[in-house]
């Protein structure tokens, strides 16, 4: 059992039949040593009395925005700052919609809007409500903002229907909370090299050829590996994403520079994850000064193929090393990813359709399929940080075979 002593969990409880499960969530967290502070909506109190949560948490339950506080603090701000993680279980469709719109009309929505802590929600609702387009869009929006989800599960619902919408079991919710509060350290002692961003192929001092990669996916992988205890080096081309902290960043510009940086460092890495988007071609001729127009004459340039860095690293692969590549395609061309897996001697390739809504360049989410020689694992819409952990989970599973 994980030790959560000294950690503060703020639990928001909204109105739904699954409120009774939230009682067990509080009990389990308390047994792990966590301090649990419960905020209930008015509708939630129609299902379970606040006294139940006060007894289980050993803290007063907040239900009224205008109640006189026991201490002279602005209570919703105090709880927002105190939280190490903010959990809403159960989270109704109404609550999700309010969060998307920034509506703060009760203590729960006011506090979650003010918190800087990670937010985890466990939805519960009728299947029709869960599959409604409005709810799907709200869930997608919240995921792009970094809100984590656990569930919902499929099964018999309180209304008698069968389908998705049942709140996850307390043990699963608590496991998700522990995962946020106590990140895995399964990569301690491993050296990880990640590539990120786009390369630029110069035509002259002011013009170049490049692509739309922001570096968000590569940086997310680097951040996740560092959080799991790895020593991380990032070889980064042009990026617009915020750099991860606690990693060694080596900057490059052109694909040939990326190739030299990767090939020279790859032998020392236990895991190489190539998330960068290097240009496939470069200009055969470059100009030391700005190229001028030629009185209406067409500009004809010759492009030459850049080296295949992933394939070169694959040829250098040493025993015990794990290689991961990315296959950014336009359309569902999973067969292309499989071909790259074998051709480049990779252990895992991350396939994604960059034209799919919510995936690809310059967004905070992604949709991918993790392809190994034995399996294909679909990863539905999620934040790139969440996908990064999925990738690392798959990598560590391969390394323990």
C-alpha cells in the first residue's frame, strides 16, 4: 500500500447515485495516510449526508459557498492551494460542462477553477448522456487542458440501461490518485535519449524548408521519463513548446546536425525515442547571401535526400537497447508503420494520423497506435503527456520480456 502521509486530496462530490462509492474512496485514502477534504454540491447531499464524509475524512465537509468559515480564510482559495490533487468523483455531465465553460456557481466549481493542482475526474451518467456530442466535446476540451479521466466503465446502470457511464470502482480511482501523487520510478538508472521538434533546411540566410512540428510530443516523453527517474538527454530542433525541466537539451538546426548529435550519443543510451520530425530532403545548393528574384524567371531548386537517422541508429543497435520511432502519416496507413518497424530495426513505433482532429502537430493531445512485433495497442484521444506515459509503459514492458 502506498504511503500518502502528508498529501492533501480535495474530493469534489456531485449529485449522482454513485456518491456512495466516493465514501470508500475517502476511506481508502485515509488508510494510506492522506488528508482528505470533501466538497459536496447541494445535489450530492440528497444522496449521502455530509456527516458521513465528515466522519470518514475527519474534516468538515464544505457544502455552502456562503457558510461562515471555521478559520478566517477564503475557503475555496485555501482548499485550492492546499490540494496536491483535486478529484471529482462522481463527476456528472453538468459538472463537466461547467468546468469547460469556467462556470463557478457553487463551492466545488469555484474551487476547481482556482486550483493549480492536477485534476482527476471520474464521470458517471446515463449512456445517452455520455455518448452525446456535447459531452464528447466537453471531455475532449478538458483533456486538452490537462484534466485526467478515470472511467467511466460499462455495465448495468442505475436507470436499468446497460452501457458506458458507470463510475469506476473506488480501488481504480484510488490507483489513479496514487499514480498522480507517487509517479513510478521504474526508469531510475536508465539513460534515455529523446529527439524533438522540426529541423530546418536553409536555402539562404533568411529562407528555409521545415515542417509544423512543435516539439510537444518529444518534450512530453522527456518530461515523463525524467519523472520516472531516468537520466534524459533531448536532441531538439526548432520547437515552440515549453522546454521540460531537469533534462539535458542539445539544440540543432538542420537534419545533418540532428544526425550527428543522435549518432554520436545513441550508443550510450539505454532507450532511444525519436519523436523529432526531420526534413526528408535538403537543398542541393545553398546561398551565403539572400537570394534575389531574377526578373520573372522561375526559381528551380534541386533537393537531395537526407539520411535516414532512425535506420542508421537501428543498424548500430546494441544488445539491451530499446529503440522507439514515430510514424506520422496522413490517413490510416498502419501498414506503413509496420514496414518502418522492421526496416529500421525498431522495438516500438508510435503511429498517428496527423490529420485526425485532436492529433498531430501544434496541439496538446494526440491519438496513436503503439505497434510492436507482437501487438498493436490503440490509444484514444488523450494529452500528449498521458500518451508519453503509455509509450514508456510499453517500452518498460518490452524491456522486462
